[in-house]
C-alpha cells in the first residue's frame, strides 16, 4: 500500500525524506558498521547525533547560552509533575492559565505538589473556544512561574502572542506547536514538548530550561526527577531514547533545509488559511466556533451538520486516502492536524475533499 495523507494529532506525519534516510541507514549508520538501534549511547557516532540534535534545537529557536536543551523520556505528561516538583517551593505558589484539557491535567498534577493559583480559565460550558486576553489574566507577581499551554491540541486554540507576565518565568507546554513559528524565548523559564507531533517519534521529550530555573531546583528530589541531573549530564545520565533522538535530529535537519522556523511558519500560515477559508466559505456546512485570532494553525477542528455526516466524512476521507481526521474522543467532530511535516499539497487535497463532500451532501 502506498503512503496516504496523514492528519493524525500525534504520533503524526513525519517527513517522508526523514523516513527514507532512516530506512537507508537502518542496518548501518555513520560508517560504524552497526545500526543506530544497536550502538552504545556513549559511542562517538551516537554522541555526534545527540549533540547535533541539541545544537539544532538551539539554533532553530535562537536560544542563547543561558538555556539548556534536554532530551528526556516520560512525555509531556511527566513534565506536568516534574515542573512543580522542581520549581514550586513550599509556601510559594505558581500561576496556571487554563485553556484546555492538557492545561487542566497540568493543574491536577501541580495541585498534588504545591499551591496553584488559576490566573485565568477559558472554559465555558465544558468547552474552550478562546485564549484569555492580557486584561483577563489575574497574575501574581510573586508566582514561582506561570504555566500555559501554547496550543490546545483538542479544542483547536492557540496563543497568537504570549502574555506579559512581568518577569515571572513562563513555563510552556509546547507539545503541539513547537518549532512551527518564531517566538522570543526570553520570557520562558522552561518549555517542554513531547516529540511526537512536530519533532519526531514518540518516546523523546524535549525540555528547554533556563539556568536561573535550574539554580532554583528543589534539592530533595530523586535523581532522575531533577532537571538539574539531566542538565549536568547533557541528558546522558542514563540511557536516552537514542533512536528517537536520531530521528529527531533528522527532522531538525529537515526543518533547517526547509527555511528554518521562518520558512516553516510561512507555509504553516498558508496551510491554516486554506483550511479555515474552506470552513468559512462553506455556507455553514462546516462550523468552527473558535474566536477569531485564537484559531490553531496546527489542529483545525470543525463540526458538520450532524454526527452521521461526520462519520461519513471520516469514512469517505479514508477511502480517498486521508487518515486521522476524527476529532478527539472527548469532543467528537473533525480534527485535521497539520503539523510541520504536512505540506501544502496535503492541505490542498483535504480542502478539495471538503469542497466535494459539502457539495454532494448539502
Ligand atoms: N500536552 C499537549 C498540548 C498535548 O497535545 C499532549 C498529547 N496530545 C500532551 C500534553 C500529552 O503528551 P504525552 O502523551 O507526550 O504525555
């Protein structure tokens, strides 16, 4: 079977070029006579891959030397707990901005560890259709950090400009939009992202942490749960997820070859515009109720006139080679995830399918 158009929310499409390179090198890589799957994480060949990946994250985002790039395991969900364990001191508190199910999970974990203040919560009738504006935030200038989720993978909202926290370090879950646009990293004390959307396969978790945060890390944590351990050992305290890091390095190189973050951002804007135009020009057949300006450029969610039509949409989409377009099980509807590896031609194909479908079923 040929490869089809993949719109899964994660794990998600990887650039075909990356998979082809990995296939070609699977039995033997970097001239070392063995597979990357078989080589020691202390070998000079793996060391090169590991350090290249870390260097590329720094270069692509534009991080200065105050930032450490860590390649860990445990997923974004593990960071929900590690962030407060490391940075939420006894007697202190942290601000959380709630914009969806993933922020709620981050809050739940943090509450088990220390004091959490909700600086804003955009839930309305069980759904999240907006990102809070600056004047809707109740920020604490004494907070240990302010946590937010940059892109709401399930409800399809995204911060278009990050809030001014007045110097309180922002901690961001960027799992579903990391490296898809340029942003100023300076206000961020820590950024984390599971790799399985924009960076590579599942199993690697990217953590970017600023030195001043590390200086404040709790000293009483088990070794593996301390960000300091991993920063001190360049993410090689124990065996890292080496094959994932190898693939991630290839994805990062692919981003670089495709114009870096700026080149990718331009294409992402065009892709999202094409999809939202198809929704907005459908005379109400497709509906997206996200506030203008808060619509995600990564996860485009919409409803059809009824659930039966949504089922048909998913089934007929699959029949013409479009996979992964069913909405998250908690909300239903349709979700088309258009991460970096999905290029304009994939979006053109689904837009054409949408137009044909609505014409036929209206
Ligand atoms: N945060 C966000 C924004 C996500 O989209 C996801 C996964 N879809 C997670 C956290 C959880 O990630 P993981 O499965 O890597 O723990």
